[in-house]
C-alpha cells in the first residue's frame, strides 16, 4: 500500500473499490470497523459453525455459557477445519488430533504430545459483540473500537420490536453498497415484477438529489415532491438506514438497517435488521408472525425464477424488495466492470460515495490516519410519507 490512489490510473482506482482481502487497501479499511458476521440465533450453545468473511476462513462458536467466540477457521496442527470438532465448555477441540483452543485462540491441550506446561501455539481470535440479533466481529489489528458507530436508536430502543435476517448474494459487496447510494433506482427497480408498499410509497417520479457528508457517513436526500422526501442515513463503510412501509401504508413504518459484508470478492452477505414500534399485543404479534412466515428468504435461492422467468415473490415486504435489488445488483455481473459504465447526472450518489472511499484509501496508502467516523449526536429524521 505504498502508492497513492491519486497516482493510479482510473481503471486501477475503480478496481480498488471491490477488494476485501487483508493485504489490500480496502480490506485494511474495512477491518477498522465492526462488521456483522452471523445471525445470533444461528449460533447455538456448544456448537460451532464455519464462516468466511472478507476472504478469511473462521470458526464461530458459542460456549456452554452462551458467550460467542470467533477464532481461525483451521487448526494450527494439520490445518483441518475446526468447526467439524467439538465445543467443550468455552473451548473448541479439533476433530483430527484433539488439539483444543480457548476463545482467545490459545492452544490449551495437545493430547498426543508430551507438553511441559502450556503449548506455545496460538491461532487468530477476534472480539465479538451481539446487537439486535446480529453477531458483530472486529477483524482489524490492535484493540477494537467501542461498539458505538453501528448503533441506531431507531433499532435498539427499548420500545422496539426487532428481527434480523441474512442473505448471501453471488456478487461483489461494493455493488450492493453503491445500490444503497442510488436513490433513482427506487423509481424503477422497485416497480419490477409487481409493486409493493415500498414502491407505492416512493412512486415512479424522478427525484431531485442531495448528498451531504456527516460525522458518520453520508445523508442522502431524494425529493420527489413537497410531500415525498426520502432520506437515508448511510454509515461508513457499508451500512444503510432507511424507513419503509410494512404491509400497508397505514401500518407503522419499519426502520431498516442493512449491512453489505464481503464473503470474498465475488460474493457478499446482506445482513438486515427490521425494527418497528411496539404498539399493542395484537400489532406486535402480527409483525412477529409475518416475519416468521416470510422473513427467511434468500433471493439467491430463486435466481433462475427471477432472471429466467421474471417471477417475483408473493410477499411484498421482506421478500419482494430484496428480490428486486438482487436482480439489479447481481445483474451487473459477479464483479461489475466499472471501466465500461457510463455515468450520468442521476449517479451523483455513486460519484460522491467513490470520492469518499478514494480519499480514505489514499490516506491509508500514504500512511495517514483515515477519518475517525463517529455516531451522529442527532440522528436523521427519516420522514414517513402519508398515505395518498
């Protein structure tokens, strides 16, 4: 990382944006932030699961106490996958020769070796934090920052009902990030197949666009009329916060937080938190039941239906919006060729986003400290459009 972004060719600068490996500038930048890596409910006590995040193989397990741990994906001995072994108390034992590791990655037992004292073998281990149904990990160097930037009062308020879901899409993570900074796509993409409450609320009008850098990231303002102003609050480097209707425009709107996290450079996880005010036992049950029925959905499982047959899901809340975004972003290719694109005035958000990322990457590559992003003191008010 000894060459400034400014000295690279346009194509080289574009390629930087989609990378996520540990030895890349973008991979280093992403690892400076807490990233969601799994659904909390998917990590069962005394069980381990395999993960791949930003090209790294990892083992996620929950100890007998209920505390989660994240360590390297392979045993240091003969490099077999650790998740295939056993969780014993707060430690994980390899299936191959029984080497056992604690949650800090320290090998504490090698049954077939004559060890005097504690073995001096350690594998990688990373801090974790659970929030709103997601497990977050800090994969960077040194001490983890306080878990503050990812938080939103609209998601973690005491009066909120919260559900979380995950999807894995076969495309580069930055395509998904750019989609969140493209307010114009909503007027077209979310009219595809069928129109759900989200498409109804936004309409097909072309918005006037405004983008402002904040202490946390970018505020996107899309004005379609005096009664239709849509604001999204994007947090650096890969989270978007929007509001959207539930089943009908008359229902309390949902606050939605979406993170786009690289699995590697050719696939990405889409972690989504849905939050809504708790209003009455009946309304709360309706939200829980609806999510239980339609929330478990991965658009990638319906790839052929969407691309070959144009068949969109019947659920117009949790599934339809996801499927529409899937077709648009995966349709760009596994790793889109940005050198061949033709941007226009409607892509102001894309250009704004890239300039900020290039600035941050340039700081890293020049040995300077990138921006110290921090949680907003006054969060954006995301206006709710009244029913027509």
